[in-house]
C-alpha cells in the first residue's frame, strides 16, 4: 500500500513538472510570435537607429539684393566640428576635447564645452555643434591631430554675411541661432536647436522664403557611435533669393547726409510705395550679431544710450508738429469748416476760454489775415488753432484715421509701432482726465498727445502727391502695390498742394536743383531741444518721390531738415536718369 502511494506521488509530481514545461514552452512561442511578427517592424527600426545616424544638413539661405542687383546678404562656406552628446558627455571627454582645441588656437574651456553641449542637447543621437566658424585650414589641422577623437566629425555649414554692413542694417536685419522660446513659438517642425533663423528686418519677415529646405545625411556607425560609412545623402535646397526696392547707392548718400546727426531719413516712390531709402542713425554692423558676440559686447550695443539698434523710421514715434497741418487742412476743407474765402486774423497768439488761456503762434509778431493757402504756406498756427477748435477733436481724429494716423503702415519689416492718435477715450483711460479744448488746439498743429513715425508721415504726403492713394510701403520688389483711397476731393487736394508748394523752405530747395513741395515742422521734445522735421515730394508738379527727415534735437526744420530732404530727392531724381 505504501509503495502504491509513493508511485502515485511520483507520477503527480512528474505531471506537475511536465505542465510547467509545456506552459513555459507555450509562453516562449507566444513571445517569439509577438516580437518576431507583431512587433517586428518596430524592433527592426530600433536596431537601424542604433546602427544608423541621421545628420541634419542646414540649407544655404537665399541671397538678398538691392534694387540694382547689389548683394546685401550672402552666404559663405565655413566648417564646424560636431558630435553626438552621448559620446562626449563625460568630464574627461570635455577636458581632453577642450585641451585639444586650445592646442590649435581655439579658446574653449571644459565649462564652455559643457555649456554648449547642454544648450543644444535634445536627444543623445542628435548631432550637435561643438565648435563653429572654422576655416578649411583649421579643420584640416584639427583632423590631422593624433588626439582628434573619432567621436568628433567635421561638417560644412553656411554662414551669413552682410557686405553693406551698417549701411542697410535696419532694413536687411540679421540672422542668429534660434532660441528655445522661438522654437516653441514655431508652428511647423522645420527648426531644431542650433538652427539659424532671421531675427529682424527682411531676414525675419521673409524667413520662409529665404530659409530653403534642409538636407539629410545617413551614416552607419559602430557600437561606440564611430562613423563607418555613408548610407544616404539628400542635398539641402537653397532658399529663394529676395530682390529689394532699396537703393544702396541712395542709402549711402543718406548716411552721408545724416553724418553727425541722430534721427531718420526715408524716401519712397509716391506711386507704388517702394521704399528707396531707409536710414536710421546711429546705425550698427549686423555681422558680429550673426557670427556671435560676447555678452559684454551685446550689453554695450543694447545699452548704448544713442540706441543704434532702434529703427527710428518705423519704431520711433514723435510729435509731428506743423507737418500734421495738411491732415488738419483736409479735415477742415472736407467738413466745410473752412473754404478758400475763410480768413483768420493772426496777431501772433490765440486766446481760448474764460479766463483766457493764450496759445502762441511761432511768429510772435503775427501773420495778419490768412486764408487756408496762406496758413499752409506760412505755417500760421493761429489759423489752425481757431479752426481746429471749430472742427472739434472727434473730426480731427476721424480724418487722422483716414490718413493712417495711429496704425502701422504695413511695411514688410517687423517692429513697426502704431504711434498714438490719442483722443477723448485715450486720455480718460491713460491719464484719467477729460479732454479739453486746449488739447484740441495743440492737436490741430500736431502737438500734444499725438505721435507719428517718419514712415507714417511719408505715407501721408505721398497720398497728397499721388492724388489720394494711401500706400502700403514695401521692400519686396515682387510684391504688388497696395493702397486705399483717402477720398479727399481733387479740388481740396489741389488747395493743399498749392499751399505746401509755396512753403519758403520748399522753395529754398531749388538751390539743390529740385522743385519740392513740402512742409517744415519743429516738434516739442521733453528731453531737450526741439526735433527738426521736413517732409516733401518732388518734382512738385509731377511727383515721383517723397522723403522725410527727422533730426532729433535739431531745432529748426527749415534750416536743418529741409536741406536733407531736398538733397535726397535731388539725388534720387538724378540717379533715375
């Protein structure tokens, strides 16, 4: 009986072991089926990724040319040393690599190298730039070094240069390495850390056109990540070239005219909005920004009290002063507040309210009796004081909006400001006060809370020059002209044009060989001497170009700013011949 029980127990155990064996075998078979059939493609892909490396090849950007075909932004071939983060992210690797670079005249510490790798690190198998901006001779010298690690590899890259330097800096802009914030803002998947992107100017505005299409190189590596052979190569495609309306020769003339001054000089075709000159001074050289500058150099440039990086043509908002009187005149005429028979006696001052507040005319002895033509010709403040109050601030703002006051012009470079059209709601919201008639008096002659950019004023005067088209300024020569009608009658347009044709500063421009219609302005400056303005177009009877000059702290618009505009217009008209 005991023997029978022992035999039964042995058979039971044997069956238990057999079941475990069968279950394990079925589990292994199921695993093989899952991994070899169900997940086969995924693991083949993973294996390939362990064996293959994808190297992203940035494309050369499209070149940028001025109106005459002169290059203002081009590419040069340089080299960089690249590596995979997984191969060099050890302290001893940083130290040996930095030591090797130093031996070849490339100043870089272990800390610098680590910071550079950490900043670009996204994934262990995505190559990053260890050092850049190298010449072919430098790369050859490094590669021949016995201690040049096989984990490092040279790669050709394109770098941007600006032959015109400071001459076209505010128009062309510059490129630079994309930041993490910019990368997060991008909606497409084109960019990666380390890529170059347009930072400002047309480089930024036309980024998609200029950037091109990236290429890709696939290389096979060994178990330690060292390159064995090339597997595939797709050429990067160069970006599309961009032709500007900017005239570099005229731009050079503008820089000469503005030498020693601080301000802006801008000129535009009155018929199609093509900008020929945009000079903001002081200016800066964009090349160091593209190739890399130190934190100290950047701080010095960004913190310069003269603000060389500020584009005063589109980003500087100033009181327009008497230049604004053409807008006031258009409102007065179109609303029938005045006509050619309306006259005002100017004793040199205007009194408003009870008790009366006195507003002075620039001519303290007065202009006598003036109509609209004489008021524009002589820039009689009293005429515009008295009739501006009659028209009222709401109508003044309405006609300001007609001429684009308080809105960007739409020019195709970034960073444009809107200026300030002010008004009742603005003053109540910003200052917490009601609007007074004294505010309207100042507004009528372009003072007070009203602020405009030089480009906005060029646009206003272009509308009078071309008969009513408020143009959208442009730099891209392939872009079609755009405008809207200001809807000022031809009769009223002619009244205003005759008035600014007879301005003494405009007549004085004849000594530069050009017939100009325009207006001077002397605008209040809370930080010092008044700003000097002049805006005009030429030839007066058949306008081709309009130009504006602003000299910060320049004082008199007639003696300081008007000769700049006259010479600029004369140059452009002569250059056309």
